[in-house]
């Protein structure tokens, strides 16, 4: 290895790492600083436009929204509305998702049950589940139980379908390996099939969570109750007609905050529980 | 944001094709239970299947179903169409530009769990009651699966494919048309398949909330008039529509993404 | 035989040529560094060589030594960090149809028939559809794919796909063919057949070829000359003329000189890799 070079190296530095390039590179690598900067800029423009040019009376600026949200939280009204909504959400989501996951896993393992449930599920799946509300309301009125049943029905489908598909797509050779090792049916199910089906099942649960929020809001908006029982959704529509715009915006902000927080918490929890497994599988 | 419809059909396809009898049995069982309840209760609260069928025929005859259904579908498809255009553009931009990607991807991820439906009252204040807020809401909801589908699809274009296009001397428009879009098509159709049921939900919900036209209104009207058969007739029609949309998009995928069949043989 | 093998880069064939004959491609002190996440990889360092017109140049080197990077820079897809690259005396500005690139994986569009894939460069170039198809048929005949015009890539074997990709690349009418381990993903038999096919096509074409491989026998069998690269940083450690007669074919592979070249290159690579590679035996073929 001597005299390698024929020519004198004429080093032409094409890309010098300038300071600005490095900074933008840092932001692009992480992504969230760019998104945060974008979001903050948008909010600032909104605020600026509102306080200089002015907005219609029904559109509040971010600062006004924050102030009214703080006031309504202090007075307890927002908390009561939110807890009425969350109560429905939690019950509906829990019942629907638990049923869905359980039946999905079972029908994934048992061909017979799978075939039996497959028909009714594919028959009811295309129906927009919100239409169940007026049907159930025929018997139960626009009550909490009616709303909870509808939320549960909406959550059932993604939970069931994903759990079912997850169990079905578990690598058969994994099961054979377990059987070969002398594992019984129950042990194979608990230690091989369920863990392998977990990522996709969890993705289904996350879809159900997003649907639960949509249906929480929708069931409250339709045939809404009065007072704090209306929940955030009902209250927003009431506030629109009465012109209490600060309540409307504060409730909207609360819905957004709750949706974002619950989803983030869910993902954080899942991240803690499923180390090494792919959570994003369901986010295609 | 996986695709529940695709999941549904995947699940259906995964199920063994042999004992379809058992699957029919499941449907028959469901309907039989309904019939039993309907016949024994004897009240109008639970109409029999026959009564529901008669009601659908009646609503068709009076033109009610056509009148309201047409309005619903028109708004739904306008919204979907706009969402497809904006969503594809956004997805392509995200796939092409790192800045757009860094900006949009976390934003879409963070706003995904927030129900856009909550914006409806504000959209009504902005646009007034009527078509505009509904279509806007459909756009807002369907944008997510479309943008993400296109983004994922456009990102599946390999570096080799893009370099090949540069080697051949294809300009950006040619590359978009002949390389990026075909490569993104399967994922875009998956996005569309996820968007279709969302479109139906959103439009029906908005029609159920204080409105005087559309299938959602028809539903609420029948309820207010205490006509359970009328309610169930609309529900059945919506179910059929949802099913048809899904089949239609599945068929479209099969025709357009013909090349994937060969690979999966 | 030792006379044919000169010490590392004392000269390529080019410097032996009369000075009036300018090399078609001149690579001078080329360097390339990648930096990502504060880590810097010296993919190429001080790489220099000349390629005269019509030469079949094999570039041999272990995985990760920067072979692809070098080819990508020559193709104009990536930019060098330092050094210069002259094509017929002019600096390379970007990709162009004068350099036809063939990738490791046959980069065929799965949504186009074989015929449309091969015809695509003509369409992009503004040819009429019928004319483009005609040219595609001719090219497909050259690579022995007549009868498969209407098939889709997914319906063809790996070897057939590479033939189609070769046909498409030839359709660019390039001056230089850049081939990045095009047969790397093929099974042993198909690979040998493709090598013979390529030799046949090249011997009739007068094209300049830069062919990347990590298979010693492939490099020797195909090349007029072999550059051997070492890794970390990627650089040239040897430049050897292959003096096997032409035309080459099945008999060439049985030539005892092949074996001599093989052991010579293996020795070079072994020295480069260090003593620990010694245990792995004397062949890199799998
Ligand atoms: N875009 C990139 N970013 C960062 N590092 C890169 C990039 N491309 C290549 N490298 C690094 O440069 C080195 C050379 O890569 P290159 O692909 O040229 O090797 P190669 O010789 O073609 O290997 P192989 O035989 O496996 O194809 C490797 O260490 C690789 O990790
Ligand atoms: Mg390589």
C-alpha cells in the first residue's frame, strides 16, 4: 500500500457543515421541534389576528379560551361536564373493548366460534353504529345506559376484529414448537398465542379508544340532556344556541385535551408493558 | 390508524372458507333471535323482519328514501372527494419534503385521538346550518386516513426506483405520474377503504343533530313519530350502503392494484 | 503471470496509453463521508483511477467498503465530498442517460409489463408508443426474453428480471454501463449463465462497463481489469489487468489462469481483512 494517489488530492469541500444546517438537521431528526414550532406559530398568528384585526364574536382567541377554561374549571362546571362525559366513555369503552377482545381472542383460537360469530359481525359491521342510539332510545330513552351501549357497540368492532385477526395470524410454527416442547393447550395459549397476538390487539384497542371519544361526543350531541348531565358534547350544542361561546370553546378545548392525554397515556402505558414489541403496527 | 374495514375483510378472508354453513348459521341465529323477540313481544317496539322490509319498500315507493338518501350521499361524496384531493396532496408533500414531514406527522399523530366531530358546533357558527359544515366535517375526518395512506404509500417508493427515473431523465411530473403514484396506489386505496365508513358515520351523525333532511334526519323523524320499523328501515339501508361502498372499493383495489396478485400467488 | 499484476495503482491501463487518448472516465482523489447522528463514516477516501473507452472494469471488495457509494457518485446520484470526477474531460453534474445504471435488485415497476418497463425510457425520451414498443422488443430479443413481453415482473424469475433490467438499461444507449452487483441475488447456476450472457452482449457492444461484485471469479471472468477495494475507509488496494483471452465463455472458467487469479485476489483480500479472516478457508463463493 504505497503511493496510492496518482494525483494530488484537490480536496473540494462540497458540503460544509454550517451552523444553520446543523440546527435544522437537529430539528428534522427529531421532528417534534418542527411540529411544536409550527403549532406555536399558528396559535400566535390566531392570537395576533384576534387581538389586532379582530374575529367574529363566536371565535375566541387562544388566550380567551384559556381564561374561560380556567374560570369554568374553578367554578366546577367544566369538571362536572367532563366527568359526566368521561363516565360514559369509561363504561362504554371498557365494556365494548373487553367484550371485543375476549370474543376476538376466543374466536381466533376456536374455529367453530370464529365461524359462528363471523356472520353476525360482518352483517352489523358496515352499519354506522351511531344509528343504534335512536333504536336503543326507543326502549331506554336518551339515557346514560343507552349512550353507554352505543359507545360499547362502537368499541366492540375494532377490538374484536383486531384481536381475532391477531390470533389468527400467529405463526403456526410457534404453536408447533410449543406443542413439541410438551406445552399443554392452556400454556400454549397463555405463553405463545396471546403474547404473539398482543401488538395487533393493542392497536385495535387504540382504535376503539379514538372511536370512544367520537361516540362519547356524538351520543351527547344527539338528544342531549340538560345541565351538567349533558356532558361536554351536549353542553357545546346548548352553548351554541344560547350564545355562551366561552363555554363552547372551553368545552372544545377540554375534549381535545382529554382525547390527546388519554391517548398519550395509553401509548405510554403500552410502551411500558410491551417492551420490544411493535406498537405502531396498527398505525399504518 | 389502521384500517378497520380492511381488518374486517382480512379477518373474514382468514376464516376458513370451508364451513361457510356455520357462518350462515351465525347470521340465521341472530335473525331468528330477533324474529322470536319481535313475534313474542307483540308490541310495535320490535318490528319483525318482514315489517322492516315492508317499511323499506314503502319508503322507496313514497320517494322518501330516495330524496333523503340522495342528499346524504351527495354531501358524503363531496366531502370524501375533497378529502381525497387534499389528503393525497398532503401525503405526497409529507413524503417528498422532510420539513413537511417533520411538521405534519406529529401534528396528525397528536390530533388523531381528538374527535373532529367536536368542531361541528363551531363549524355551524362559521358556515351556518346546511351543507357546508357537514361537508367540512367529512373532509376533516376523512383527511387522516387519506393523508396517512398516501404518505405511507409514497414513502414505499424505493431510492432505486427514484434514481432509475433520474437516470432515465424523467422530470418530476413524469416521476410522480409513472413512479410515485402507482407505487402509492395500494396504500392510498387502503386509506380510502378506511375513510368510507368514517364518511358515512360523520354525515349521518350531523344529520341526526338538528337537521331537516338526509337519512340521519329520516331516522330521527321516525323515532320522534314513534315508528321503530321506520328507524330500522333506515338503519338497514345504511348498513347496505356501507357494505356496498366497502365492496366497491375492494373491487376497485383488485382492478387497479392488479400487479400485487401475482406477487401473492 | 506475476508480470500482469502490478503493485497497487502504480498505473492503470490508462497511463500506459498514448497521452492524446483521454480516458473516458477519470476519478481523482474521490472522497465521501456520511454524517448522521453525529457519527461520521468515511465511505471513500482518496480513490483515483482512469477508465479508458470500451473497458470492462470489475470492482471487487468486501461488503461495506464503499463500492455502491462509488458507483452512485459516478452515476451522479450522490455527490462526492471531495475530489473530482471527469467524464470525457467534463465534470459530472448529475445523472444522465450517458451512464446507464443497473441496480442490485432488478428495479422493474411491478405495475408495468416487461415490455412497458423496457419501453419506458423511450417514452420518457418522447418516442411514440409504437416505436418505443418496437425498440423494447428488439432489446428483449437481445437479452433472450422474447415471448415474455406481456408478462409482469412478478411472473418472472430473478434471472429473467435482471435480463429485463439489462435490456432497459441498454435502451438508454449509454456510453458507460454501471452495474452494482446485478447478479448478487441470483442462484449459482443462473448467475453463471448471466455472466456468459453479459460477456456475449458486451463483446458485441463496445460499451464501457463498471461492474461491481464481491465474487472473485465473477470479477476475473468478466473484467479486462479488476480494482480491489478495502474497507474503512473505502479505498483502492490493487489494480490488476486480467489477461485472459477473448471471447470468453465456458472454457475460460476452466482455464488454469482463472485459479491463479483467484488465489492472488484472495491473498490480497485476506491481507486486507487481517489474520482473523484466515480461518474461513480459501473461497468466497457460497
Ligand atoms: N446514506 C448513507 N448514510 C450513512 N452511511 C452510509 C450511507 N450509504 C452508505 N453508507 C455507509 O458507507 C459505507 C459504504 O457503503 P456502500 O453501500 O457503498 O458499501 P458496499 O461496498 O456497496 O457494500 P455491499 O457490498 O454490502 O453492497 C458503509 O459503511 C455504509 O454504512
Ligand atoms: Mg453495495
